[in-house]
C-alpha cells in the first residue's frame, strides 16, 4: 500500500501536513502554514524534489 499525505488544520488555525507510510507510521511532517494553499505547495515541493535529493551528513 502506498503512503499518503494527510493535510489538517491544527489547534491554532495553522495548516500542516504529515506523510504516512503504508503501515500508518508517520515518516515526515511539515512546518505550519498560514493557508491551506501554502501547505499544499509544501506537499507539491516534496513530491517534485525529494526523489533526487541527496543525503548529506551534518554536525549539529
């Protein structure tokens, strides 16, 4: 089963999304957005850019 993006409005009225794997586990979540369209743009950006994203190890 494929994963899915869940789009929702949080308690403070901001829009957020999370990506769930086929088994229901949350594997990514987004920042808060002031509008639903902003959150949808964030999802779209992940869809367009994640497949080619490189993995870089950093020191925090």
